[in-house]
C-alpha cells in the first residue's frame, strides 16, 4: 500500500437515521438496524485536476481510488475494470429500435474471474488488509465465490467461501481451484447468508458482503465511472441492470450522482431499469404492486447468480427505479435462454444467465415501446456464459459428418445469409 496517499473516506453512516460510525468492520446501525454506507469528504475537490489524475491512472478501477474507501492504490495483481463498452447496432436492429437509438453493452465478463464481482471484491479485500484481517470469507451465489477465492490467492489471504450446495458445477470448480476452503451449504442463498451473519459474530474474519459490506458495495460505483468516461464524459439516458441484492443497481446510481455533484459530468441521472428472473423476483413484484419493501420469496430459476429471495437493498432499488422514471421487470427462464442467444448472435458476447435476464428485459422494454427515439441505453452484462453452460445446452444441432466432401454436401444444410 503506498503511504503518501490519503483517503477521502470519512465515516460510515446509517442510510436510515444518518448516525455516523468509525470506518471499521461495521455494517449495521446500532440505533435502528439500518445498513451503513461509506461517506467521503470531498472538500477542496477540483474537477479538472481529478479528471487529469483519473486519465493518468492505472488501466483498471484503481484509477478511481480517490472515490473508493481505501488509502491509495492496492498492490494486488488482479486489478479489475476498464472492461469494454461496445456499441451494439446489430442488437438494436434485432430489437427493431428506432435507427437513432444507441445500445451499448458494458461487458463485465472481461474481468479477471469473469464477472463484475471482481470490482467489489478488489475493494473489500483492499480494505480488509488495511483493517488488518488475514482471513476473508463470503456468502455467495457463485461469482462472488470465484472472485474471493482468486483474489485471496493472489495476495496470500486465507479464505472461506460459502455457497448453496446445488450451484452450477462450473462455478464450484472455478472456485475450488484457487485453494480456498469451499463450503456447500444445503439450503438457499438466504440460508447461506444467515449462517455467515452468525459466523461473522464468532470469527475474526472479513466477510466481504457481511461485515465489510459498506466497503464492498462501493466497488460497483466504478461501473458508473467507467461508463461516463467511455461515453466521452457524458451520461447515458437509460441503464438496464440485473438485481440480486440490489447493491450493484443502486451503487451505479450513486457513482453517477457523485460525479454529477462533484462536477465531473453534467446532465441528469439516467432512467434505471432493473432486471430479475421471474423465479426470484421479490423486487420486481414489489415494484408492480406499488410496495416500498420486498416480501421474501423462495428462488426457483436458472439465474442462480441473481437468486436472492431477501434482497438487502430492495427498498433502495425500488426507490431508485421510481425516482428515475425507470422500472423493474422480470422474465421467465425461457426468455433468459433466448436473451443469452440473442446477445451472442448479435454481438459475439456469450453471457451467463444473469446477462440473459438483462437482455430479456431490454427486449421487453423495446417491445413495449418504452425506449424512445434517440435514447442512449447502457446494458450491464455482469457475467460469463461458460460458467452456466447448462442454460446453453438445448436447442443446438451439431452436424456430424465423415471427413469427405460428399458427406459435407449430404449432411450440412446450406445457410441463409445473415443480414449485415
Ligand atoms: C452478484 C451478481 C449480480 C448483482 O448482484 P447484487 O447483489 O444485486 O449487487 C449481477 N450479476 C451477476 C452475474 C452477479 O454475480
Ligand atoms: Zn440508523
């Protein structure tokens, strides 16, 4: 850790009653049980100086260190971030959007362990080391497990990773390989999370998404910062983003808001459209019902990385969707599979089920005519298709032939040319 750097991090503050706490491994308010959030002191901030510093910074999220709850640039070799933002005209055409609409895909599968979780884990582990922890842990729906195990291995921390035991085999293997202690809990993610909350009381471990959650969550802001930078220091009109606990969804908004307040970008907060799987849609249901809280659900969906039945940030996600004139939709498992294929066939990006959820919601918005002329939409693709191969297994044909021309001519049908 470089010592000449200082941090703007000032305190942890309760999101409900604004009680302030020191910047330690704390996450819940003692007064009202509300969640704690990192607070900064940006007094004396100079936007043009900050912009220069960002642009001269690293090729990853540490270029935004001044906006994160850490003291300077950590020395982990697995720096996430600066993932591609790709304009997806063929996808826009397939959705029959007006020609002046722009669809942009933020491909966060391009991170070191192939999901956006590397952002939050990098920040949480950096903070864990600053606070003196030697063991890190997490409750995970899969991608967090991959990322905690890999990032702990990279910097020599002990790790314990807790997942539902029925997780996709690819995600279990891609976690165990890093030499972590992998614990498969016979239950849902919500059972895993409850167990980890109890364990956090007993063990002196940094649970990245329990007692370090206020720091962990801040990592997602970097997706907003990158989007602004990659759009030439402007804001999109709308974002479409998956929701599990609601942390990513709400923190992208916090990232945009911070930069608006600090004068690094101008304009208005985009519309926020949240995406859930119908088999686990507590936030989408609450949105449709007009509730300002979420009723717990028991997940049953192929989108396991989003299968959180009691979303911690659900009320804040609801508020954001309403306040920004966005919305929250849910899609069926068949729509998710179709979403994965649509993205793959129009952009060359193979996403996991969570990305299928996001693209399927984009398609719903397009079909309902909600995306207006001239809109610029950023779609957050948060994970990699190779991790959920089962979702891609059906509906394809392999043309098996003998190694000769006659067999090829006989068994492989001629292809209709693809437009564009
Ligand atoms: C964890 C995860 C999300 C969203 O998580 P939140 O809990 O809402 O922050 C989205 N996509 C993928 C692939 C994930 O692993
Ligand atoms: Zn409080």
